[in-house]
C-alpha cells in the first residue's frame, strides 16, 4: 500500500475566513469527561463511506476545507487551563483538518479501510492542544470507471457521536460534488438546551431519583458484566475493531418481523448481544446483565438540534436483562423495547448527564479513582449504540455511495461495544473491544454469535 499526500507546503488549503463564527467557551461536564477519558486512552468516533467513480484528491481537499469552514466546532482546540480553571474550547484559524490520502496497490485493498481503522484510527491520537479535533483519511483504489474512494473521518468524542460523523461524511461528499451545504451556527453546550424539568437546579431531583433507582436495581439483581480475560492497565488500553453486517434482505425481514411483533430492531439487537455474552460465559438461567443503549437526544432539546450540527448528543441508558437460555428472544426484545421507552420518557438520558456533572471527575488527577470504580464495579461495560436508519443517499453528485457507518473507540468507558446503523440497504453491525481485556478469538466469537442469533431469528420468522 503506497501513500500519496494531498497536502504539501505549497498547496496547503486556506484557513476559514476571519468572519466565520468562533467557539470560545468552557467545556460542559459531559465534554470535559470525554476529554479526560481521551487523555487516558484514545476516545474517537470514526466514520467511513465509499464513493464509486472518479474524484481527485484536490477536490476532496477543497471540500474538506469548505466543510471545516461551515462548522465552528471543527475549528477549535482545547485549552486545559491552569489550577482552578476549567478546560476551554479556543478557536484555531490556521490549522486545516489533516488529510492523509493513500493510493492503494494492495490486491486486498477492498478491505483496507477495516485494517486502517483497526490498526490506526480507533487508537489514533487527535491533537487536542493544537486542534482541530478531527483528522481525515482517503483510501483510493484505482480501477475501471474511476475506482473507489473510502472517505474516513476521525473526531474526538468530545465533539462527535455516530450521527455527527456520518452526517459530516455526507456533507464532505456533497461539497466535493459541488452541492450546496449551509454553514452552521455556534450552539451552546447540550446541557444548556435540556428541557426545563432537567435543566439547572430543577434537574437535580430526577437525576438523584435515577441514581437511587439504579443503586436499588444493582443491589437487588447483582447484574453481571462482560468478564475480563486479563487485566490491562488503563493507560495501555487499546481498541480493536470487527466489522459485521446484515444484507438488505435480512434487514427487511428483521424490520418486518419486528413490526409484526411490536418490538424495535434495537430491542432485538440488544437481546441478541446479551444472549451471546451470557451463552459464551456459560451463565446460569436467572443471571442478570446490565447493557447500555446510547440514546440520541437531539430532538428532545429546546430548541431541537439538527443532525447536521457537530456535537456529542448521546447519553447511555441501562437495560437490565435476565438471561434464560430457552426463553424466546422476542420476549426479551419486547421487554427491552418497553423499558427503554419508559426510561426515555422519564428523561433518564438527561439525568445520566447530570450525574456525570455531579459526581464525575473534574480533572485527570480525580479521574483515576472514578475510572477504577467504573472498571471494577460500574454497572455497564458493554452496550449497543444504534442510530437506526441513517438516510445517506445512494448517489451523491456523480458518485455512487456505499457502506456509510461508524465505529467507536473505547478508551476506559467500555469493554465490548456494538455500533449500528442502517444505510445503503444494509444494517452495519460493528464491534469494538478492549484488546487483552477481551481476547481476540473471544471477541470474534461474540460478534459472530450476535449476528447468527439475529439471522436465525429472522429465518424462523419468515
């Protein structure tokens, strides 16, 4: 695999115009926690899409510069602050998003994007001190009709979630195609947009009530977690990546079966993941597991935030699931679906973030006892982050687009995580795991069992 850079000293893109809106503010409690976690081990969100057809490196570089100019949070660094000071976003006006453009000559180039994400990007350091908080990679495979081009963005979780990164990929491609993409405004922190009942001092009571419920559930059910194969020091945590997917026929069959039974696709995927983990561990019937569901709350903010805005707008809600080997998975999926709806209706997504602000660490020194507690006794160390159907167009300008998806680094906030989206007539079901904490062969076995469990359910339903 050879590398061809698209940026050189005499072709560096211009900085965004001086009139572009700038972000100058303290990190919110959630942003601060993600920043602290990233300082211990990388915490990135990585997105990828493939364009089919001729496109030049210069066009992609120009479009990336235009994308950066349209989003204020793509033009910031983080200033850590001195003693007694909070970390802050500060604008950077002279640093374009780094772009690494590689022209592939590997006969197995079709899967090169998986290797690059696995070996480099989920563990790649984004320079938060210098900014911007993003990097870009393009993998070009020459071929007939212009070849293929994998566009990959890696952003700090501080400013991005799965919806953010896939939306930015779409906008990058649209700008390269000469399509209009509007500039975005500077938004306040997500916490400032919470509904009135969860904002300010009003939000303390529901947050405390959630904490009390969670504590009671933990004492009553003693839920099991993904067991560690070996202990890995926090500063040596590395994320590994496994790609899986359901094709269009399987996705449609799954969606049809879910509609007929009144359950969500997310409920089925979550139930399958618990079943896979419990079965692999040889858990006895009646064993409880706690699994997280990162919930997108953009539409619940006041005012609502558009999916095209950059930012991290997810909070993880737990589901307590009882393992019973002979129990139909549909029943478990229905309970998970119902429980998540109730938790969201109570605003637990907002309470979760309030609790991070109330009890989470304020700096790196305070973080280690907090992280150690999460690692050893925390209620959740595996989750399913599912953004559902993402309407990434199958055609962008002159190009066909396929394979839009996202992947999450784990840092110290998880052990085994799935990221899911449905785009381009397939359901992408990616898995990341903490290397060593989960052995490679075990991680692959778990991922395969998750997919096989769902496919078997679909076949039986047809």
